């Protein structure tokens, strides 16, 4: 489970960001994740547990 996410991956979350986008780019992986909204560019820090719980799909970086 720890190697499931990599920097640069695009993840699709269950709930949308207020801008309407559900897709986030992974910028940092660890106990906390830094995610960047693909719609508006807003960056957030989220605990690993919430990211693992709310992720619907992972698109690996090409």
C-alpha cells in the first residue's frame, strides 16, 4: 500500500474541490500528501489516511 502513490501521479477523488475538479496531482508523498488541484492550481496538505480512503482512481505519470 505504501508504494501505491508516486510523485506526479494524478488521482481522482470521491468529492470535488469547490472549483469543480476531482483530479489532483501528487506533489509530496509521506505521512501527509501535498496535492495540487488540476482545475485551479490550489495546493493542500492532506493526511495519508484521508487520501487512501477518498481516492477512486490513480493515473500513473507517463
